[in-house]
């Protein structure tokens, strides 16, 4: 099948690639770029295991074509820690609060939470629950995920307050 | 010694041993997207396989034409039953003593059955080519209703065994009959019912559901023709058994098969069995000489691999007028689908369903289970429960409520009146089990007090009056469930998988610096084994858990074990871990005594060190002993410090718990809202309370999903209705209630550390708690039993049937 050239930014790095027009973004990320953090859980955009961030929005990369990401700025779980390896507050909080078990939904869940906290830096429990409703978890029953996101929000708020002072 | 001069509490804290809320080791990689799941694997030259599947539930295959599929650029091979037949792999044995078609050659028996396996250079081409396979069918009448399976005019499904009157589990009465399993005293039970002052009888159905872990089943098979070695990375909850069965089936020597289960994205029983996809990937790799990856998609997963439940249970309880139970009789009609691929220990065709007497002191009981074939997918796996235990718990917990309602006794009170008392343990149940330990009255009392049970009943009474007066359209339900599980299969005298006894194992090596590598025969799918086994080792050996690396899932390096399912890891492999540690400690004690120049009986172990009895200042730490094990062992002792233990448990363990659910139901919409859910679990010794609570949260959420909406439903033609997450109910964070957890601790008397296993308790106890709450809400209006799942439409229909809809 004829291939199309795309050019995009992934985790801050410029990427140029040839893809089939029908290639899904999740397959492009996982198989062409070897970014296997995001997973495939349902192929019908229900589970959110494939969630990545595209141009300031959470997207389910199993229902986006790679060609649609041409020119886009993408961030995946692999690009969440600081360049020096320091983990993001969400990554720490998910571990601290036991917000994961099998780990399969985790990359998508954390990336969704990352965007949620930018949309709403101080979410209530109900807002967190609604905000991650597009991401399914079969292991945790969500309670500790909600705690983790809430705790990360507090950490981030504390850090930015400190920085301002 | 610095370390020894620290306080005892500080030394213990440093270990992060048993009882510690240790943060998980696994999370470091998972939170960074660095897990290592099967589909992450990429091998040079790897091909992709995909299935062509049957659109019909029951049809004869007239012709399979793969010409167009083969002609597509990028297609390397297309396998059909004809290709598998010379290898004797067109059929494979199931764990239940039946056989299952790997690829259908003559007949299809369920919608979605595998017919052809297409192998291509990428997954898109494989999917395209799968669509190009052409099959000509002759449709046959489908058999969907299990109650019709043994009708004289029912279509015969399994022509391959139609004339066999004897199955793996005894006599077959009809070509669609698989087995009858009977346990208990029929005569004495019948007599109890003949003289009973009161009795109740109810058909209680537990609908077909699916474990649906977020990661589907998948494998990469790679056959090395030169070395004659096969390596398979796959989603295997029981990798060693897969290797043994693989060796027997393929003829490849067992030592030349390498089975590797990497990180697994949830199992819940879905990944115990062997599926056609695994077999086809292996054959395709042998045929093509290239690695072959097979990844099922979600629709395939829900359609074809491993349903659970589908038990139709007619329960009868005999009792006195005071509500003391005198007998239990249960008949089960079990729908096993097209092949009996039930994942139970081989001698247990209905699993441990005979735990159905539950937490109650039934003097007599009798159970029969009839397994039948239908035109549905095979399975019958233990979806987050020990084998058929959740069905049993649901059955008895609903039946006890029905009895309570008939007698006008409170559901909590009827349970308390019939509990097995603390002093009766070890307790021999009427259906043959020896319950190891329990303290049910204490647990129930704690639960009732925690939720303010009496006040809830008073509030409910007031609400019922308001409802009767037409002042509200909301009903309140209180669901009480008190479950007893049976987990940790199992003693080898009772339990085996295809002849392999169900022990489990641990192999632990202490290196010179005190760093430890430990390997087990189990396989975590999210339970956190890397974290918790290390805690046991830390407590047993006095080496910090952070210095322990736990490995599972590689059959080359891990000791032989039966895998993780049925909450068996803690009862079996954790016991093996403690046992291996104690062997190491015994040797370490000899070395320590040598270093301290005393007799080994004169030293004792204390947290992290050996000390001379009565001389606490004369000490050697375990770390020092580890070093000495490699250079200063006493004469006659071998160097090194390692041990292996194969632990055959003397009995199973019997975790229990009291769950209470408070629900508000809107009669006009059928929407049931969980106001409060309290879960008290007693799993014996608690290794990591954080992980236990996480397991309970997750299991309750799955129980909520099952009770309140999940169903693998078929239409009358055998078409699966809604096999995607659009229709199959997986709750999101919005629907999922808040969970309250609590505990009592009754250690198992026979387990080395007293632990019992917990992962499945919340599913087993949770389902009846939700269902009892829904039923309890409607009971005062005359409802006896409303079948699951309790989704809004069905709840609305139940209200309508009671004349509550205007």
C-alpha cells in the first residue's frame, strides 16, 4: 500500500516517517517508534489504554490515524518524566497510593490524568471520576487512582506555590 | 555492630516484611510505560496471525477455500484443519477431559469458532486475508437454551463423541450431556426435607459473564529449526503446565520448550487455559520458520476465549420454624458451551461447588451437577474466584435470604443462628470439606456494628411506609452476604491438572552480599508478587525486602509450579517461600554458630541476626552469615546458601468475610445506586495490607459489574449480542461505588505464616451482597428472587412485574 510522509513531534523530538494511510496512531507509536507504553485494550475507543496527548488533548490513539497526527505535538507516557529522569508527580502518586495493579491501563490513565490536571488543577473527587471515565481499569476499582490523582494535584499545586514564593 | 544496636522496631521497619504497606516494585516500570507485555515483543522477521471465524453458531462446513487469502501480497501461509490433521493438532485436549477443535474442519459449534489461521507480514494484511477466506456452510439448528440440551429432539452437537456413553467424569445420558457430578448424602438429605417444618426452593441463575482482563490473550511463538527448540512468550497464568502439555501434544521434548510469561495485563481466570490461537501460532512458526505473533482483539476475546459461570442452580433449604437449617439440596444445570473447557482441577468437573453449604452448619446436604453442551463458546473458567466457588456462594447466600424472608427473620440474624461456631473448627462439612479455621460470629458482629445495621433497618422500614403511602418512589435495599471461600488448590491427594499434582514452589538463593534472587512456580497478573513474596522472605530471613528480586514466569529458570489462579499463590507458593526460607535459616544458623564458636543449639534467630542465647551482644547478622556461606562454612557443610521447596499443602485455606451493601433504587428508572458498601475480609495473616485493600477494591468492582450488568447473552440463533465494551458492562470510575474495607485476622493453622489468600474473596462475597440488596429492596412487596444482572432495565421490569409501574 502506498505510504504517506508525516512529520510530527513526539515527546519533544521531531519525527519523520512513512505510514500507510490506514495505519492507526497506536500501531505507529508502538511498532514504528517502539513506544510501547500505550496499550491496546479494545480497539473500539472504550477502554482508553491507548490514551496519549495530542495538541493539548487526550486522544485514544486506537481511533486516530497516524496521518491525522501529521504536524501534531504528541506526548506519551515515555515523555512524562523530566529529561533528568525525575518522575512526574502523577507517576509517584500512582505508586504511593497503589493506583495500579497489572499496569496495563496505567500509561493511558496517567496521560489522561496529566491532561485533566491541566484542564482543572484542583478537581473534586467527582470531577476526577468524570474526568477519567473514558479510561477503564479492571484491577483497582478506581478508588486508589482517584486518590493518586488528587494527591498529585496537591503536590503540583504545592510545588508551583513554592516556586511563586 | 551498628545494625544490631538499633531498636528492634527500627530493625523490623528496615526489613519491610510481613504486615508492611510496602510500595510495589512493579510500579516503577509500569508508571513509566516500561512494562514488558507480550504485544510489546518484536522479533526479527516476525509474522502476524489472525483468524477467520464462523458467523454461525451451528453449521456443517461444506468447503473452505483459501485461494484468495493466499493470493494477497504479504500472506505467508493459511492454516486450516486439513493442515493440522497430519500433526494430530486439529483437536486438542481440554483441562476438563474433553477435546476441543483447534480449527473447525467439519462442523462449527459456536459463533466465532476458529476456522482458518492466516499468517502474514503485518497485522493489517493478516486481517485483510482472514476476511478473504471463503467458507461454504450448511446451517444446522442451533441449541442455545441449556434446559433444552437433553431434550429427545435436541440437535446433536458433538458428532465426534455422539456415541460415547461414558465421558471423562462418568456416564452420559444424552449426546449433549457431559457429566453428572454428585456429592453428599442423598438419602439423609431427602429425609431431612420429608420431616422439615419449613422449606424453600428457588431457581437461582448465575448468568454467563466474561473475565475480560484489559489485555487480551496473546502469544509470540518462535521455533528454532536448527536447535529444535520452541520458545513461546504468552499470556499464561500457568506457564509450566503449558510447557508440559505442549511437550505431550507436539512431541517436542519438554526441555526444548521455553515458555515465558512476561508482564500480564490482568488475568482473572481468562489466561489459565490453552486456546487455539496459541496452538496455531506455534504451528505457524514451525511451518514458516519465523516467529509468529497472535493477538486476539477484544471482540474475539469476548466471543471465543473463556466465558465464566452460566450456572442454573435450584437450591432448596430445609429448616425449623425457628430458622435453624436442617438440610440443603442443590441441583445445577451447567452450560459448558460447545466443548467442556472448564478450567478446574481434573477430578472436579464442577470445581469446588460443594462449598455450597457456605458458612452454615448444615447437618446434611446433597448436590448434583449436570454439565451440558450448547452452541456457545467453551470456557467455564474461574473468573476471579476459586473453581465454581462464586457460584456456590451466590447460591447459598441468596437461598439464606429467601429462607429468612419466608420465616420473617432478619437476613443477618438467620446467618448468625446458623453459623459454624468458632469451637467447631476444624469443621467437617456435610459435603466433604474440612474448614481449617474461622470466627464467623466475631466478623459478623463487627460488620453489623460498623454499618449501624439496626439503624439502617429502621430507616428502611420508614421508607417502606412512605413508599406504601405513595410519598416516595425510592426503595432502600440492604444486602448482607457472609461468604466462606475455599482456595489454595491443593493437596495433591485431591487436586491435579491433567495428572500433575497441584503443589507450588519457591527457589531462593542468598548471594554473598546478602542480595537474594527468588523464583516461584506461580505467575502474577497484577497481584504484586514481586513485592509481597519479598516481604515474606524479608521477615523469614532478616534481609530487607529491597534486597530481594522475585522472578516468575520463565519455565527455564523458575521451579515447577502450577501457576496463579484460584487465590492459590499465597496458600501454596507463599508457603513454599516460607518453607524454603526456613531451610536457609537452618543452614545459616549452623554457619552463625560456627562464626560465634558455639553449638548451633545455643544460637537463636532474632529479626535480622543470630545471637547467642543469653548473650545478646554476641551477634552475627544474616548479611554476615551470607558472606560466610561462601568462604567460612563449618567443616562438613557445603558452601552456598540456597534452598528450594515444593509445597504440597495439607489442606486448602478458607478465607471468609462479611459484606454489607446499602442501595437506593429508583423504581421509575430502575437505577440502583450503591449508597454504601462495607467489606470485612478475614484472609488470615496479612502480608501487605495496602495490596489486600487494592485486591478487595478491584474484586468488589468486578462483583459490582457482574451483579449489576454484565452478561454474555445470545439470541435464539446463537448470535452473541454485543461482544464489545460498548455493550459488555465494565464500570467506569463514575459508576463504581466507594469501597470501605475492614478485617479480622484468623490465621490458617496449617499455613507456615497463617495466610489464606484474598484476591478472589471480594468477587465471591460481593456478588451476593449486591444481588441481596436489590432483592431486599423489593422483598417487602412480595418479590422472592430477581435474577441477575440487575441492570436498570431488568430492575424496572422486576418492579413492573410487582405492579409498581403506572
